[in-house]
C-alpha cells in the first residue's frame, strides 16, 4: 500500500473552510488506497489488552508495532497531516488527544457546519468559477482513481452547494429541467451553469460599480 501522496491539503482555519479541508484530507488518503483504515471501514488491528493482573509489556508493544508496521505508519502519517494542516487556533482543540479517530471527531464536532451561515460566508469570498473549477478538479481526481462521478451527481452537487445568494438561480434551474426520450429528467451541464453564473457575476459587479459611480457623481454635484 503506497503511503506517499502528492495532494496538497489546505490549511484548516475554522468553520468556513472545514469542508474544503476535510475533502482534501480524505482525497489524499483515498488516492493512497488507505482511507479504508482512516475512516474505519476496515477494523484496526487488535491492540494488546491490559488488565489489573496482567499489564502490557514492552515486548508486547514492540511486537504489535512490528506485526502492524504498515497500519501504525499510516495512522501516524494521518495524524502528522492533521498537525501540519491545522492552524494553531483549531489545533488547541486537540490538546491531549493522540488517537487519530478522536482527533477527527473533535474537529468535526467543533468545525463542521451545522447551518448554512459559515458556508455562505465562505462563498462570499470566492467566485463561482473558483468553486466550479474546484468541483471539476475533485471529479477529475475521482476519474483518475477509477471512481468516476456520474454527470447528474456532479451537477446536483454543484447547484445544491451554492450559497444562499444563488437561491433564485437554483430555483430557476430546478424548475426548467425536462425529461429526455427515456423519461429521465436531464440535469444541467456544469460548464453551462458556470458560464451562466460567471456572466451573472460580471453583470452584478458592473451594476454595483455603476451605482457607486452615480452616487459619487451625485455627491460631487451637491458639494459643488
């Protein structure tokens, strides 16, 4: 099992980019083929059991690490990835935690968005093109791993994860879908939607700039 990967995991800053960070973290280990262990889809090796009458010996610990070297290396690598990609603020929540699964659970508990607020704040900072290209890049990565995402799933993911500011557009898209010859509802093409929303952003930006200039001109006339 290859433990090295070339994915760049973005730094976790807080609620606003938790989902992006987690997806990058997951993508790195999916590509390695080791996500089955990180996500506990496959059980961890049985660790030595300590009892009051029979404490764990150094030899047992050594034997466990030797027998499960690959697993131990993987888990330590994942923990290292967390320490290297989490800012000092979020990292404070992991104080005293050394178990990978408890670390991930704590970050999810603290930072996974419980509402649309943090997500919308994040969308206000990026463009539709940036968001759309990120979705397409993730889809291409899945294709490389032989797990292609169906076109309808890609489009649905894109429109349902748009911020609240795009509610009218999403409603329009959902209401304008039609059935094809097989009687299946045709989902819109993601490239078409990105182009539509990019044009919308440009027109909105132009309108705001015009309003701002008109306001400045009005103030200038009043002060003249």
